[in-house]
C-alpha cells in the first residue's frame, strides 16, 4: 500500500505548497530555456531547506520539465516517453540520483566526473540529483568543483541540502541557490483537508490543526502522521486520536497548568505535574504546548493595553520557559526540570525589579512571600554592633584567619559616666594684699600625634575590595616599592587570595608590563607590605597569568553594579551560564 506522502507527491511546479518564490524563479528559467531553443542558461542548482519542504520533489519535477518533449516547460505533459520515464527514476538512465551521505568519498566524485562525459540515452539532458550534498568530504567537494566549473552541455546538476552552511563557498559560488522555507501551518492544514477529501476521510478541524502544527513546517511529516492516524481511526481523524498518536497533552490539562502558573499556586502546579507524570506524557511536547498557550495569553493581555511593568513580567516568565527547554531535552529527569521551572516562574511576579532595588538603596528587601513578618507587626529597633577588633600581629604570633571569621560576641551595654560631684565646702578666702601671687602652672605637653590610619582589611572573596586594598597598601608601603605596583593591582582582572596564595590575573594588553615588573613583584618587601593586609600570607607565592583567562565569577564580582546588587539583596552566585 502506497503512503499518502508518496501518493500525493507534487508532479508539477504548481503543486508545490509554500515555495512560491522558488516556483516562480524556476518557471521563468524554463520559459527562457524554451525561448532559447532548449538551451538552459544555468546548469547547476542548489536547493536548501529543512526536511519535508519539497527539495527532492522539485529536483525530479525540474528533470521532467527539462526533458519533456513539449519543453522545456513548467507544465510537463506527463504522457511522453521522457515524462513516463521520470516517474521511475531508478529505471531512467538519464536521471541519476546520488545519496551523498553514503557516497561521499573522493573516489565517488571522480567516478561521477567520468560518468558525466556520457551523453543522455534518449532525453535532452542527463540530470544528476545529489541529495544531502553537505555530507561530502573535502576532497569530494574539490572533485565536484572541477565538474561544476566546466560542465558538459548535456549535464544538469541539482544539489539538495539541509545544512547550507556546511557547503563550501566555492561550490555555492557556482550554483543558483533556491531557499526552501518552512511551510506555514495554514497551508499545511489546507493541504491535509484536500487529501482527506480525496481519500473520503472525515475529520475534526482541531485534529487537522494539530497535525499541521506538529509538522513544524514539513509537509511530508504532516502527511506521514495523517496516514498513521487514518489507519488507526477507521476513516475518521479525531482530535483525541491525533493527541494520542503525537503524545500531546490534552488542552484542558495545559490550560490548568497555565492558570496555576499565572495564579502563583505552587501546590496546584505540583498536582498537575504529578497527574501528567501518571499519564506518561511527553514532557517536551507538553512544554511546547505550554509555551504556545502562554504566548497566546500574553498576546491577548498585551493587546488589551497592559502597562510596561506587566509586559516585562510576561516577557520574563516566557523567557524563563524558553530557556528551560534545552535543559528538558538533555536531562534524564524531565519531570523534575518541569516542576522546578514552573515553581520558579510562578515566583517571578512577586520579585522586585532590579532597578527598583537599586533605587531603594541599602537595606531594601525584595518584595514577595519571602518576607515572613506580618504587615502590622512592630519591628525591633536595629542594634548597632561595635566594629570588629583585630589583634595586632607580633613576632612569632601569626594572625589566625579562622579567628577573624568567628562572630564577635555582643558588647556589654555601656555604663553611663557618673555625674560630676558638686562641692559643698565654703569658698577659699581672698588672698591678703601682701601675699605673693600664686605660681602659674606650666603648659601641658601636646598629645602625641595619632598614627596614620591603616588600610582596612578587605574581604578576600570580594575582588573589588581586595584590588583597592592591595593597591592602596602598595602606594603607602615604605622600602622603595615602585608606585607603579599600586596601579598594577587596579589593572588586574582578577585578584584571588586562596590557600595562602595571592593569584594575579591580567588582560592580554598588559602582558609586557607584567613581564617587566615580575622581578619587582617577587621582591620580599612586597610580601612584608602585604602580610598585615592578608592573614596567613607567610610562605605565599605570587603567580601571574597574562593570557586573559578571566573566570566568569571574577568578572561578575568585579562589576560594581553586580556587587551592589549582591550586597543589597543578600544574594550569591549559584550558577553562571553562557549562551551559545
């Protein structure tokens, strides 16, 4: 039994659906060839597009149109010897189909170069159809290039590929390229309706719509699925049957998940996910249906005049759903990925925008259910803790970094100073005129000058604080250290203190500067200057990396805007993803 995809395969250019531009260009080329006495102007064509859009069918139609006794013509007669022979290309010596996926070696290309010298058996042209041409090897492409540069007058080449970017530019420069685009769902649905009429099959409109969308622009895939549904449905194409064949989740369940998501009902989301898991649903198909339903709801809300904040909220949620589709395809636990993504998306509307957090200033907490204190409950007054103290390092007593990380106990409340005593003794008697004047006391010695404030110890996990502290220390350090070293610390893209080692990372444009100052940075005076700043620096080694290999974590921590965001929201870097 012949399949529907083969039975209703296009026979002429006018039968092609959704490729109007290519049909028009090929029809005009055939008309010019007929006006020129049968001589075609171009002898090499390249059809590029996704599977099931008509590339191979168009190549066969072109071969039939070129060799028709009434042609070249865009409407071959279908009754002449050439047209009849083209219906069975395996038995036609003048239509040669080559699968480049299995015949991609240079020996195959050389054999083709010898074969093209043979004239046609009884047709006007010998047409070579090379399918999946991007699978050819580099040497085979070089051999094919020699053929395309000087083709025999009786040979026409039609190349087909789904990966145009993998075809060498030297090949593309010698062929006419025809892009075969995805067929719109409306055109696919209309074609499916016509096929059902020809087959005497009844259908539901929703079923044909699902088949057209499931084809994703491929007419062959849609016809293949229709053939399977017709065989299982005993002459009727129902919507439920199509969902069962394609593994599509029922629309009512998709709408239920969507409503729970928009309402932020995490319990309902988990219940729906459990029900979908019990049904054995295809999670990738469900996720696609959910994104389409969300897109439709977002479009309806935006068209009704939603404000900018509402539009951004819809866009953020849809962007999150799209970003999780790749994780869904790569994981072995798709149900867990779906639950996590839906729970995260449900909380997005409750989060404060980034610009609002930055405008609110320090201490602003993000809005949403994360704040557990009641609205009307009184808040305790904040206590001001005393600044942390640090024990000075003495000889033989290195500073313990672990002790510095321990929380400082709360200081006892300060005792108010006693009020000054009021003397009740009588005032002293006035001095007699003959008494000598009292001695004037000598002026008190001036207090000793306060020492210059030391550079505060930085947080080794904060790149910007560490960079500024090291740079300031190097500028103030005695012992003849170059002032350039302080600027060098600010030029570093990463400055990491880990395992008692200070790691320096520099961009490529300061490679020469780093190499010139490497001897100075190995100076023991530098280590002595940095020991008070970095606890446990004894025995440290300084490493350099002028290759520009910045870690994403270091670049983020060095960003002032990102640092402010982390400080004001109390967040932390959990994972960094790069697109592409």
